[in-house]
C-alpha cells in the first residue's frame, strides 16, 4: 500500500514538473508576443485612456487588438467592450500636410460608428494644426460614420469633407490619413491566407520521420546505418535546405506569428522538436537531426581518443551557464528592440553559405574546433536552443526541481519584468 502511494506521488510530481516546464516556455512566449503586439499597435506616443474618455465617457482601460485593425478595444468599468480606438501613425506617416504628417486618434462606439476625432501630435506647422483643431465643423464631420464607410472614401469632397480655410493642406492630410489608415486595416482583413504544401515541407517531414524511426526503433541492423542519416542531415537539412531550429527563428515566430499556412512542414518539424521529447523523453532533434550536432560527432573522430580531455568540474559548472546567459540576452534583444542579429549567437546560419554572417561562422568554427578535444562541447555547454529542448524533455527515472527549473523560472521573471516595465522604457 505504501509503495503504491509512493509511486502515485512520484508520478504526480513528474507530471507536475513536465507541465510546469512547458508552461514556463508558453508564458515567456506570451510575454514576448504580447509585448510586440503592444509595440506594433501603440508604437511611440501610446494612446491613453484619458484621450479616449473624452469621446467615450465610460472608458476604463484599453486592450490591444492584434488583429488586422491593429487598434485598441475600449473596455468599460464592468469589463465589456464599449468601443474601439485607432491612431493613424505609423501607417499614415507618409501622408504629409504643409510640412509634415499628423498622428490622429479616431474613436468608435460599440457599433463601429465614429464618435470623435482628435489630433494627438503633429509635425506640421503648429498654427495650421491649431486652426484644424479649432474647426469643429471639420473635426465633427466624421461623427456617426461607420468604419467601413470612412474606409471607402476616395474623394473627400464627394463625402462632404472640405478643407479648413487657411490650413487646407494640413486638414486634407488629416482627413486622408484617417481614410488611409482605416482602408489599410480593411485591406489587411481581406487578405486570404492560403494553405500551401510544397516539396520543402515534404522533405522536412521525411527527415522528421527518419529521426523518429532511429530514435524509437533500436534494431541493430537499423542503428548500424545511422551514419547515413547523419550525413543526410548535414548535407540536406543544413547545406541544402538550411531549415535549422534557432533562436532567430523561434523569436521571429513568437514576435510576429507562426506561418503555419505558408510553411506547414517547418511548423510541424519545430513543434515535434519540442513535443516529442516532452511526451517521450527522446531528444529526436538534438540527437538525430541537428546538422551541427551530427557534424560535431564526425569531428570527434578526427583526433585519437587519447588526445581527448574531459572538462574539469569547475569548467563544467561555468560552461553550463553559457546557454542560460544567451537566453537572457535573447530576451533583452527582443524586448528592448536592440539592433542585434540573434543569428550570430548560434552556428546554424553558417550552413546558409551564401548569406552566412561572420559571427555565426565564427561560432560554428570555434565550436567544431573545441569539439576536437572536448566531444560535443557546443551541444552540452553552448547551445541556447538545445537548452530549451532539453528543458522541456521528459526525464527518465526520478525527477525533481533542479537547476534548469530555477533558470527557467528566472527567465520567466525576467520576461515578465520586461513586459510590465513602464512604457517610457520602450520609448526612450
């Protein structure tokens, strides 16, 4: 009885830890995605509740809408959606008046009818902007019009919208920026995303199937031919396709969106790299499919075994922090929008021979050189992507909350802190 209870408790702990690890990565991805949606919609000079409350009295908070309209849902005190707000910048930045563009706020009610327009900020001549602001006939001409009605305006005069005397260019630019911004959103909403499967998707799925075959079928006759898969991944996945899982890819997808309809094979390939080890404990991608990992295995054979050196324990302890530090760097680059190419911290882009940068080539060559003496050194002590895949991997035997779990928690706290930081941090 006691042994059964212990086994159940042990199984429950393992399941809880597995859920925790996947939840940590999902939460970090949510912070990154939400932050970039907020930046895309709000950008510089973020819209505030007080600006919207001038036209919608019950406005309590604003919620970013990541959809095609890329605006702000206006939420009331009780949590219901009472309206919608959209600004014309940066989409209408190219529309200039006498001396520059204007950032215009347009507020709609719950039925998508305009209830107010305000010039938030302008690079145009100040006196002209003031004239437009004070011309209530022009500013209120939009009220009562539906979103799609405004978006469909092609001729201002036909729509009964006329320029302000003495500030004609400025007022017409304000009007055109409004119609342009709303029509752009309507155009994005109308874009049809077609699901397409190409030959590259098929090749990736064949590689994935082969990796799973070698991972789960341990027949000696098959395993003796593993070298064929190893060479194929280096030449096929690496040098030919160049479809390697890397931080630049993962961050790009997280910040924008997963292109499931354009590259379904790659999406399945990446998803399997995370979920197969999470379900089964088998590191299929790292152990069987990663071209750089397989190239390191061939590099190990260059020098005789007596020349190999084990990494000292102190060196191992320090080296294990390298992938974690790189992941903190990745978060910093993403949240702070630093001008830094994440492809340069890993060797994977080096396989794209025509476009490989110097940094990624250097990381690849140094990693291979070190692996001559310390087998698989980069995989064990340098790869941030491999660290993530190992982080979610199901452990065999007894499991406990370890160093990786603490690091994962620290990464989550860092992502949460960067997400919740005052908006002024991102404007400065």
